[in-house]
C-alpha cells in the first residue's frame, strides 16, 4: 500500500479512528464514542487501521469473530484518500487472512451510491443476498436502517440466514 501500513487500532489512535467513522457513516450506523471505545477491548472484536508515515489513520476495518463466521461492521477510508484503492486493499488483505465465511451489511441498492457500494463488494467476491433485517438502533433517537447481507465466499440460504441474524443481533448489537 505504498506509504501505508496496517496496524491494530489501540487506544492511542482510537480518537482519530472514531473521527474517521463519523466522517464515513451516518450517526445511525455507528455507536457512540463511549460504546465504540468499550468494544475495542472485547476479545472477539478487532479494529484494523491503515496509517501513513505520519501515523495518521487513512482507513479502518472493524470486524467481529462470531465463531463460525466473521462479521465486518465497518470499512472506512479517509474522504481525501477515497478512490485510490485503499478500501479494496484493506478488504483483500482481510480476505486472505480469514479462513471462514465473512458477512457484512449493506443498504438496499436503491440509489447510485448504494448500488456502487454493493458493486464494490461484488468485485471483491462477495455475494448480495436478498435477505435482510432492520438494524437495531446503535444510538438513542436514531432511525433504524434497512439492511441486506453480503457474504463471502458464497450466498447465504434461508436456514443459515436465521442463524447468522441471531448471532449478529446477540453479539454485535447487544454489545
């Protein structure tokens, strides 16, 4: 990644990483600062960061190890560095290191930005699943978001979807 290197985000870089989340996601799709900092210490959660030579966070990937699968909660790239392949490189690196299925959420591809997001993940080998749910609220007084699942390396069937949803809701959204 040229002048960039991958690290595990620790408390020393957390403020900068959280700022990147705020720049990249609506408030309804991220936890509060305090809640996010709390889960950083969970053994099944990991925030991977990409930093430049000045130790600035240029991108991040938040993941959960949920036993038989990995769940990607966030992928974010500094708005000034988007379009340079950083997001693809972060995900490809993650895909190479993981030996179990990977699940992530996207909004229904009903407009150009949402379609481009789905296409981004499809280019990486993810499959769009028509199955979805309403995301539980991550912050008070926020509107829940309708989400669909994308999966790697293959599509999720209806029976497996129920198991995945239950595990995601019990671990990710109850944390």
